[in-house]
C-alpha cells in the first residue's frame, strides 16, 4: 500500500514537471516571434523613410547635353547616374556624320557652321520645360574653343531663370575656355558656375569626384 502511494506521488510529480517545461518552451517561442516581428517592422519603416527622402529631395537636377560622337553622352550619363536624375539630349534634325565633323576640311558642315556664328541648327522635338529644376548641367563637345551652334540655339530658347547652370565639355586637348561664359551671355536670370573639361577616355571616378566637389545639396 505504501509503495503504491509513493508510485502515485512520483507519477503526479513527473506530470506537473513536464507540463511546466512545456509551458516555459511555449513562452520562449512567443517572445522570439515577437522580436522577429518587431525587427521586420523596423526594417520596413526604415525603407519607407529612405524612399521618402528620395522622393522629397529639395534640389531638383537635370542633365542636358549635345553629343555628336558619344563622348559627351558618356559624361552626362555618369552625372545623371550619380544624382539619379533626368536627362535631355539635344538632337539635331540632321545628324552629324564623320565627314561633317572633319574640322580639317574647311567645307565640312561643322566648319561652315563655325564660320556662320548666327546659324542655329534645328533641334528635334519640343524643347524641355526646366521650370521644375533648380540645377542644370549642360554638356557639349568643344569645337574651335566654343560650344557648337546647336547648343547656343538651345540656351537661347529655354528659360534658365533662377537656375544654377554648370557647363561641362569634352575635347581631345582644348580646355573649356570661355565657352561657358559665352553661353551664359545668351541667357537671362541664371547663375552660371565654372565648368569642367573632360577627355574622351576619362575615368568615371574622376567625373564623380568633380561632381561631388561642387557641394550640391
């Protein structure tokens, strides 16, 4: 009789002990699940904040460029990628061929246009509305130390009022010279910054270094 009582007592004791262990395990899992949910929520909230910052950038930037051979386009794309912003390509109604661009031929299209400073090649499509932008990068190749006439025609017919304009150019050897200043004279109400010249084989990192040095906020 005594042995049966002991066995009964031990059985009840073991039942309560295992039940207690089971409850503790359940509580621990619940706590872990709660922590994971909180982490996921924090990550989602952080992502939303990042997206909101992207959407609410205070400075709106556009990159405008004319590129006859692709060199200036490459620089423009580097800049646009860095700022994750819009681009507008100035496209001539009549594209320039290699023969057109032969500066050693006095009768080439580029030479003739250079010798006719008031001539303005036609641009394909409507000119862009830049009113929603604060800062405009404008790129072009250097032809005889100047921006091509088609670029001059563009700045003459687009409103740059209250914009900050930053010129950049590409060339084999010539510097940017006074080309940016001469373009600035064709606009009203804009603030033109000093520009930068790049070679056709410039490294992307050099372009980005220049861009970041401008301290555009």
